[in-house]
C-alpha cells in the first residue's frame, strides 16, 4: 500500500474518532468541567442541556462545593424563563443539602417569589394562592429580621388582596344561588381580613393586578 494511501486512512480514522468523542456520551469529568458546561448552557438559554450537565455534576461529584452555587444558578435561570416548578425543585434540593441558615433564608425567599410569580389566575390557582400566603406568613415568623422581609411583605399584601377579592366573589356567588350559610362563611372571612374593600381596585387582568400593583 502506498504511503499516501496509509496517511489518508489514518487521517480518516482520526477524524472519525474525533467525531465519535465529540458526539458520544460524556462521563468521568471533573466537577469544574460539568459546572462550566452547565453555566455555558445557562448563558445561551439552553436550560435542558444545563439541567443535564448539572445532573452529571451531581452524580459524579456529590460532595462538590460547586453544587451549592449551581443549584441557585439553575433556580434563578428557570425562574427567569417562568419555569417556576423547576425553580422550586432546585430550591428545595438546595435547602435539603445545605444547612447554612443565611443561605436557607435566601432560598426560602426565592421559593415564595417563584410561587408568587407562578400565580396567574385567581380562580384556577386558589390552592397556590393560599399556600403562598401561608409560606409568606411562616417566613415572617421564622425570619423577623430578614433583609428580604420588605419584599415578602409586599408579596403577602398583594396576595391577601387577591384572596379578599376571591372571597368576595365566592360570597356573592353563594348569595345568588340562595345559599346563605355558605355566603356567611365567606362574609365573616372578609370581616376578619385586615384588607378593606375600599383599598382595592380590581384591574381587568389578574396578572397585572398582582405584579404591577
């Protein structure tokens, strides 16, 4: 076989090997490798790939100090893309794994924020509304000196106003259907609320009502 032919075959084999390595599965990499790949795909908005690289980072380097920051990066990235369930998943994992009180305080605030931003429809999201109100109240009790307390107070105020209007609508509905006992239950809740009807001006869109108040 001619020397030129041998060189050509070797070049082809090297090229094929390179392609195989590039497109094949990746494993047994350093934690900084997985972390940098994850950050790269977060920066390009390809969060599915970023999630995959995080999974590799966590699988191969369960005790890596990079995991702590990686979870917060992905939580914020998914929140920015309005993928609030995924954001809360990463925040829950962060809270489970890392016991630093200050970090947990921040992560719990982000969870409340994610729940608040996920709220779109007052009638469809009643459970989320009530759960987020309770989370905000609990946060105020647990962290009375938190630097995030003003933002939690703002969220709680907006959600309480939304709850007031919802209760008002339910009470009126029961009254129209001639169910006075059920209507009274919601009217009593309205009386016990610190929010007053005169303080609320309901906009056309509930999302604008909550976010842009």
